[in-house]
C-alpha cells in the first residue's frame, strides 16, 4: 500500500486540452471508419447518378473515330454502353459474343457507342481474348483502375448503360443472358 | 421446425440478457438485492440456452440439413463429421453464434463466483456482459441468422428466410457447397476457437474495470479479482496467434507464418496492450502506482478486440481472412462507437479518483524499466494501428488505394522488438524501487561476456549478418540472465533449506509462480525469437520446372524429382496430385517428401500442401506449383529452406509450459485466512 | 608513338564493343523463375486481397508473372517493372505506399508519435522522481549475493503469507 503523505494529493481531472484532443481523435477515427463502411456498403454507382467525365485510353487497332483515347463528355448525345471485362474472367466469356452482336447491330446508327474497359489485365492476353470473340468495339485498359473505382464495380463483368445526357440508367452485374436483354435496354434509352 | 426452434432459443436468450441488464440497473439504483440476484440468475441462464441453440446448429450441420442456408454454405456430404462440427465457425453467422456462446460461458462462469466481497461490482459486470451478449445475439437475430432456411417464392426468387414466406416452397439442395478447403485442416479446428477464447475472455477484466469506474471503487480490488482471467485470456490469445502462424505455414503454402495482413494485425494489437498490461499491473500491485494507466490499458485492450472484430467482419478491411460483405456493419459500428464513448467518458470522469502517490527513486528501477516496456509495446501498437488505418485515410482523402505491407512493419518494429529483448535481459536484474548503473552493471557483466562469446562463435561459424548477430546476442543475453536468476534463487534456497538443487528449483518456482513462470515465458519468447530471426533473415528460395529425375539445388540441398501421380478420391470429392521428391545433402539421402495439391470439386478451389523435412537446423519446404498432366513441360516446384524455424514452435510449447506455471493457482492468502478462521471456530465449537 | 595511340584506341574500342554487347549476350539467357519471383515478391496481386504476387495461385497472377518475365527478358529493371505495374493497376500493387504526397504521413507519423510518447514518459518519470540523496551504500546484492538474495526471497515469501 502507499505510504501516508503529509498533504492530500492534488486531485486533478484530465486537463481540458487533453480531453479535447482525445474526443477529437476518437471522433476522427469513428468518422473515418464510418465513411469507409458507408462506401463499402454503397455498392456500385446507381441509376440516376450523373457520371463524371473520364478518359479511357484505347488499344491500338481499337480506336474510336481515329482517336487513341475517348472521353465520356465527347459522347454526349449518344447512348454509351460501358462494359468492364478481363481476359482471366470466365463469366465474361459468356457474354462476349452477344456484346459484339449488339455492337454490330447498333454501330450503323451512330447513336450508340460500346466501350470495353479492360480491368486489371495484361495486353497480350487481352488481345487474344478480343480476337477470339471477334470484338471490334472500342476497347482499352482501365489504367490504374481509375475508371472501375469511379463506378465502384464489385467485380467483372459489369455493364453500365449511360443515356444521352450522361446519366446512368441501368447496371448489369454479371454476364448478360441474351442479346435481347442488351437490345431492350438500348432501345429504351434510344427512344428518349 | 428444428431450425425455427434454434432461432427461438436465440430470441429468448436475447430477451433474457436484456432483462439482466435492466434488472441490474434498476436494482442498483433502487438498492434491491433481490432484483440484482434475479439479474445474476438470468445471466447465468444464457449459457445453457446458448448451448442448446449451438447444439441445434451442430445437429443441423452434422445431419446435413441443406435447406438451412448456413449448412448449405459450409458443409457438404463428403466432409468428415469432425469437420462438419468445426464448420460451425466456418462462416459469418455460425462464428457469430460461436462468439456469443463463448461470451455467455465466461459471463456465466463469472456469475458463479462468490460475490460477497464485491457486491457493488456485480450489477455493472452484469450490465457490461449482458449488453455485449445481447448485441452479438442481435446480430444473429436480425442480420445473420444461422438458422435461416432457403425458400423459393412464387416468382422464382430463391433466398433465405427466418420464417417461411407466404406462397413459397422449401428449397433443399442436394448437396452443400462445402467448407473452403483452406479451412479443412486440424489447424482450422483449433486456431479460431483459441483466438476467440482469447478475445472474448478479455471482456471479464473489462467488465470489472468498468464496474470499478462506475462504482468509484477504484482501488486494486478489480485487478486482483481479474488477474487470473487476464492471464488466461492472454494465454489463449497468444496461442491463437501462434496456431494461426503454424496453420499458415503448414497449409497456405507460401513458406511463411505471418504476412502482416491487416486482419492478423487486428488480432495482434490487443495482444500488445494485453502484454503491456500484464507487466504494468505488477507495478500497481507492488508500488500502488499507475492505476490510471492500467485502466487505460485494459479498456484499450478490449476496445482493440471489438474494433478488430468489427474491421474483420464488416468488410471495411479487405483481406483473405475477412468475411464477405455483411449487413452487420452499421450496427456493429454503432456498438463500438457507444463502447468507446462510454469507456472514455467514464475514464475521464473518474480520472482524479484513480490518482495515487507515485514515487520513482531511480530511472533504472524495475518500475522504470516496466514503464519503458510499456512504451515499447505501445510504440509497436502505434506502428501497427497506423499501418492498418492509413489505407483507409488514403482512400478517403485521395481516392487512391494503397497497401501497407511487410517492409513497413518490419522496418519499424524490428528496433522496437530488439529494445524489448534488451529489457527482458535487464529487468530481472533490476530491483523494485532502486537500481543504479553500477548494481546493474555488476549483475549483468558476466552474462554479457558469455553472450558476447556465444555471438562471436556464431559470427565465425554461422553468419556475418549484423542484424542476426545483434538478435542472437540479445537472445543469448536474455536466456543467460534468466537462467542465472533461476540458478541463483535455487542455490540460495539450497543453502538455506538444505535441499538438493532440483528440489530447491522446484520449490522456488512453486512458491513464486508468477515470477518464475514469467521467466520461463521470457525464455520461450527467446526461443521463438531464434526461429523468427532464422526464417526472416536467412530464408532462401528457388523455383524451377523439372522433368523426372532432374533436380533443383538450394543451400547445399539437392532435391530430385522422382515421380508424380494424380487421382480422384471419390469419397471426399477431391483430386489429389502428389509428387515424390528426394532430398539429398552432400550426396547423402535424407528424406522423401510428398508435396501435393488437392483440388476440391464442390468449392472449385485448390489447396497446396507442402512436403517438409524438419530439423532443428532448418526446414526444407517444397511446394508443387504447377503440373499439367497432358503436357511434356514437367512439374514446377518451389523450394524454401527456412533455417531455425522449428525453434518458433518449440518456443511456443515452452510458452504454454510457462503460462501454466505462472497461472497455476497459488493458495489464495485471503482464502487461507478464512479457512484458518473457520478451522479455529470449528475447534472452539467442538470444545 | 602513333602506333601506341592507335593500339590503345583499338583496345578501347574492343572493350567498348564488349561492354555494349555483353548485356545483349546476358539477355540471351531467359529470366529464371527466381528472377521473376524476386520482383513478384515485392508486388501484390491487383485482384486478390493482400496476396503477394509470387505466391498467388490464380491464373491472372500467373499471367502477371509471365508479364514480369517478358519485361525482364526485354532488359527492364525492377524499378521500371514496378512503375509499369503502378501505372496500370494503381499504387496498391506495391507492398509499401510510394513516398509521395499524403503517403509521407505513413512514414512520418509513427516515429513522431513514439517520440511524443517517450517525452511524456520521461517527463512523468521526472515528476515522480523526488529529489533525494542517493544512498551511499550501494545495494549489497553483488557482493554477498546469496545471503542478501535469500533474505529478500524469504521476505517475499513471508509477505505473501
């Protein structure tokens, strides 16, 4: 036990400035974790959101209008179908043919643009995949995963339908089951 | 029906836990002993009830009732029974129930102790444990129901529901998905339970600390009551961590035992503060100091436990260890927020009452060195915490995701661990209250010289790596100093009591279990340090593709590829691919090893099991990386030579031994007095 | 004189040619698995969670290791390969945050906090250390270790009872 003292010990609480630091620190931690949790719970970008502008660099041979990069803002007035895929992604192969067919169907109208964003992939394997399915629509690597982070994709394949005014209208998580499914969405957006 | 019964038991237990909390609070403020007793009994009931619920779940798992979604997700027909039982903690909802069950076990055990001297603590211990049990049960009841069953509704949707929705038919899959192959290993059987035991048991010291703060009984009582709990909690946590490392080494096939993965670190952080607490609590007992700091440490330990659990289960951290995204995130977030705010608020409120006379005569006294020990542990904690949190900060402020990996942690923590090793060598020689450089110097110079000699020998025979040499020096110094303490004490006893040396040693340890148990633990940590130094600094690896009878060479070993075979094990739904490698050194045959890969058809996942030859000197560790049956390319092997790694496992066994010594109940002096009083009363009554 | 100069020049030329040719010759050897792993070990799989690239078993990771192999064969060094991965897949493929911008905080904050903790500790110890005459007699431990130690031991045991 402690020895008896001559005078009573000074009973001080925690100094105010220390308390302020502690509470601010705790609040900061909770806010940080809370916001991160919220982000994780959010899932992908949802229909109704305006998509900020982004630039997709394109593989050589897969250019659009002769340009080696494409900006979303350049495509305003057209329906944009953005498809995230990867060569190592097995489910992506299930929809590859249908996507190309849909592109062939809509390309002549000039009103619809299909974009392929290659997610975390290697170019040689990507080219093998594109050739295998005869894909011709503009395709390029999602450098630094910036675009996929923008859309908060949860995996591949995912396809985002953006209308003529740059607003997201439909999200397809996973491969399409049929060509008609793709066409239905595009026709809806074209008719507006 | 059966599953619904299990769910009902969960709900009843939840209500009971809430009742205990309410009755305790009401009973405390209205001074009603009867209400508090009622609260204690209902808290006691939670354990048998949860055992019942757990029993139902285990029965469903073993029976293979695949309509229950959890059973479908973690078991399959081909799994052996013991694995089906351990699948209880193989998924989020089951492991939450496991957690609640363990917590109620500890809560109930604490309810059973004699409360006569601690009446005022009881209501608040009930409140803390009751709120926590209720919260985890709430997660099961509302968000992750292990008893939810699969139904198909009229429009073709398949989902899991607690109760059968209208117009739906039960969906009973023919077979389950099966447990993740990585978890189908004896290590999986024991690592999570041990880890959860460690985490969960820290709630008891925390509950007593909160009770002490609330009631204002800020003297030593809460520490004395919970001392043994804390030691066992720390043992379980330590063992859980070591077993995780062993499992990673045996099964995950990357030749290592610790990856500085955020989830590993989340489990490591409470261990750091727990160890700091075990030491600084001794200062409070011996010198009455540091009451405030000990409160901070125990609250911090528990806070880190639940914070770590939250990070792992909510999906905030991405990791191979983490559970999949879950709906429990938001409510768990509220729970930890409330816990932190209440704990810190109480601590600040009572801060002044915790102040005690503090006096430090010497900067080298044992108290000062223990404080330095605390500073070092807290420093490691700061490094780890920052490394875990920073990616979240980076993502929030810059949108860029970064990884904080092993180089950061190793670089920052190595000097801190070295400092701790040095302290382990010096502190036993330092006295409570007073020590000077001279006294310490006199005590340490002999072991120091011996350690230098050992290091010099190591320098000439084993390695020139200066980091390793410093490490080995510190290991040798600590072991020598600690053994010297044993020797000195035993010799002293020998002289005094006229016993032979070994009796003296045994009695010495027996009468001073905490100190000498602690010394054994320190020695075991040094053995583990030898293993860690060996594998971290001297691991070598090579990879190559071989045809049959070709070989790879590494560190003097020659590994010859002899054969390979692939076959299906129909029963277990597994395809085994097993290679035969022969190990030679200096043209002498040493062993035949069988690295293999198992492919599980139900979960479509691979498991690589290394072939390992273990000696005290090193491990030869072979992984079969790749083999295409139809191709002529050959098989690809990766070979690791891990020097000294088995000292890590030897050290952990010694650690277990040390904790048993330290935690073995002494004759409680207070109980002795009571018994002596009773005996004398009986004697006088018999007159 | 002139012959010597010509000769020296000629030798230099040969040496220079050798130096230029050597890397090409070295390149002739394909990178071994160990070379690939040495680089892959410092990278994390861009897709899987917290898995180093040299141990990751997925097909995608095998592709990335092949990519490293081909880049090594082209003569790229480790730093260039790492930079390529960062450009393509983001900074999280590195096993440490790159030292730029906000990331400096990773490296600076812990030492700062530890320093603050050490300062607090020292100041607290000083507050507790009552100014007191250091006892002249040093603790007789070392001189008569056995007897004094025994006395302390017995005292402790007595205290416990």
